[in-house]
């Protein structure tokens, strides 16, 4: 069998590259303009390489009983890592993936095809525009992992956006987002305050060094209108190969402090990462 070779292609928002992992036979790293976007193992879709993806996976594991199918909406496509994970862990799930970059979607569909019967439908569209046209009460879980370059676009950070997300989720549904920030966490705190306008239950998952202000890094936010299994989530994240901490309740309210929800007219993109933060060189 010939060795897999890297694939490079100009897509809508930069240059995408698929690089094979020498340690795993059918695993690939997707980068766009040199920044890692996704990691996929076609033979083992439950393998989540990136720390933030593992944390999103831990929450997806508790949104319903083990193996129960869900209707999921993914804003941001990448290499479809989490849709593949849900298709494997919750067979029969129906999933929609919204990705602005049609060229990227086509590259992934061609080079890293989804398994037959995965139940995943791809849409090339702006995340908020698609969300605003989506029907009420149509998703059990919504995963937002949208970055324009290395920043979350401003129109996906406001109370207007969160209102639409909550409308599309069914009662008991769970909202998840991957964000990035550093101390003093002005962006992260404002995003939690914004989520709090629609979701009574909030949780924040991040590496302790990030929460202590030692470095810029990813944070996973969860919102719901029902209690989440915080104890189970805390056990899973603490036992992970990349341990993380779950903040919720009074401690999270203290973290949010006086931060205010973000109005559409005041929305700004997430902070610019320090040079080299997400680079691979």
C-alpha cells in the first residue's frame, strides 16, 4: 500500500492542507493557512486529538443517555470531527453542518469521506444566516466552533445570535461553543453573560493554566435550560489525558462578575491570539 501524501488546495478563505499522521494509518490533520483546524482518524472516529474537541466530546456524551440518537446542528465544519464522533457514539443521529467555506467542505467530502449512512447533511452558508432560517425546536444540541481565521466572528457573539440559538434548540437542548481568550477574560466573561440571557444553566471547561491566566487558550462553554450532569462532566474532564476544570454555579457567577451581555451593535470578534498560539511550526 502506498504511503498517503499531503493534499494542498486553495479554498474560499485561504490554503487548506491535509497532512497524514505518520503514527496512525488513516488519520489526518487539517490546517488552513498553517493553523490547525481539525484532526480526524477515519478508522477511529471516536479519537479526539485536540484538547478542546475532547472537552466538547465529554459534553456530547452527557446530553442524552448513552447511545441515544440526537438531532445536532454544527456551526463550523472543519474536517467534521465532531459530526463523525456523534455518528459513531450515537448511531441514528441526524446532523446538519453549516460551513461558510464551500471549497473547504468539498475538499473534506472528497478526501475524508463520511461513512455511508452517517446521517450528516452539509450546508455551505453563513452560520448566523442559516440559524435564523432554521425551524424552531429542531435541534437537541448545537455546537458552535466558528473561526474566521483565528477569531470568532462578531455576529456570533451577541444576544441576538444567542436568542436564535435558543429558539432552534428544543426544551432541554444544550448549546456548546469553543472560544479562545486569556486573562483578564473580558471576551469570555461577556460571552458567558450573553449566554446567561437565554440559558439558566451554564458551565465553563478549560485547562487550569488558562483559567489561572498563565496563557491564551481554548475554553468550552455550555448552556442549557435544565441541570447538566456537572459531576459526571467534572470526572470525565479531570481524568482526561489533558485534564481540565469545570466551573459552574456560584464560582462561575463570580468569574462572570459585572460583565454585561453583548448587544448586536456592540459585538466584536474574539481577541487576536498571540503570535504562534495556534501555529504548527
